[in-house]
C-alpha cells in the first residue's frame, strides 16, 4: 500500500512538473508576442528607444524558446528566425533613435548607418532561416508564414531608411 501511495504521489508530481513546463513555454511565447506588441506601440508613440529595448527583449525570449524546443527542428528554426528578425528590427529602431538624438542631420552618422547595416545582415539571416524548409500544417507553419511576411516587409523598411538617411 505504501509503495502504491508513493508511486501515485511521484506520478502526480511528474504530471505537475510537465504541466508547469508546458505552461512556462506557452507563457514565454505569449511574453515574446507581448514584447513585440509593446515595441510596435512604442514606435506608434514615436519612442524608437523604447521600441528597440522591447524588440531586444523579444529577441532574447525567442532565443530562449529555441533552446527549450530542441526536440522539434521546425520550432527551433522558427524561433531562431524570429530572433534574427527581432534583432533586425531592434537595430533599425536604434538607428532611428540615434539619428534623432544626433539632430536629424543628413547624411546620417556612421553609427546610424552601421546600425542599419547590422539590421540588413540580421534580416537576411532571418529570411534564410525562415525560408529553410517547409513545416507541416499547424501553428508553427502559420507563425513561420507570418514571420516570413514580416521579414519581407522589413526589407523595404530597412532599404528605405538606408536611402532616407543617405547611408549609401
């Protein structure tokens, strides 16, 4: 009887731990999405520094999620692509903030242009990662499609910033 009680208790504990881990992963994905939304909101409020900070945090969360999904190659690729896309956005927002802080004089400083160059490199890496392979239909495939579309739009955004700031 004691052995049965111990087995039931340890089985219950294992179930609680698995549920906590699953909830934490779902919580981390929600936090990543929340940070991304906060960055977009900050840009809408003309706060590129706040946007950069939140995108940097979203990138860190994506990196954490890639590590926690080691068993699923599609999920790892998805979160690695998200991380590099978020880094591209972070670099772009930092470039905007730096340009404004420097007085908005054209041509932009080498620091602004350097940040945009980093953004462009990160974006190319994101596109390569997100376009690598097809996912089975489901939430990962849907999220990958959304991120690919966002990355494609960001190609135009970064190219426009480079042209506007006379970085070529």
